[in-house]
């Protein structure tokens, strides 16, 4: 599987979030705005972190928020939120987080493939810094290797 769609409507740049819940909620709102998820999906992503801890903080400064496929997911999608000020998720090594990716996947079998496709982008250790410094949705799309709409 390649990366899920990343439309401009699913990108928020330089926004404020008072804590990790607010940051994850912003990524869920971006998924809803893009048509990939219902508004309740943000709550599902937050609940997963509350239940399982900050496992979504997959690299220094980067969180990949997601929940299981279910009725809140409409289509495969990706959102990216860059934060004006980093927030702490409680991860021992990778806090604080500056970039939150939201991932919505319709089928359980495609979930791991989507995570792997996202992870491949971050084999380039400068990608997180590039995303955090991006100033336009087109720049974010370029860094992620997707074609702008």
C-alpha cells in the first residue's frame, strides 16, 4: 500500500495545542475535514492513547495517531498537524512532539501497510524537522512525497 491520500484540507500548519489530547483532536478534525473520518474518530484516537500509552510517538518529535478501523472511518486518509509549540505525550525518549500525523484506515489488513508506508518517509531523519518548518500545505505534501491536489 502506498500512502493514504493527503489533501490540502487535511493539513494544519503552526497551530497551537495545549496538550497531546488537543493535538490529536486537531489531527482528527483534519481527517474529518478531508472526508476520511467522522468527527468522532478524534475521540477514538485519544482513547487508544489513554488505554495503551504514548506508543504513537514513533520518533523524536513525531506522533502517528490512529485508531482501529470502524464506523468512524469513511475512507483511508492521512492528516498532518504541525504545532507552534511542542507538546508532551509522556513518551520516555521521543517527547516533545512537534508533528502529529493522523491515520484513518478502513480495513485492519491495510493498517500495517499504511504505517509502514508512513514510516518509510521518516527513514530520512531530517523529514520531521522539514515538516515542522514547513509553511505551506504544498510543502508538506512534497516532503511526504504525495502529489498536491
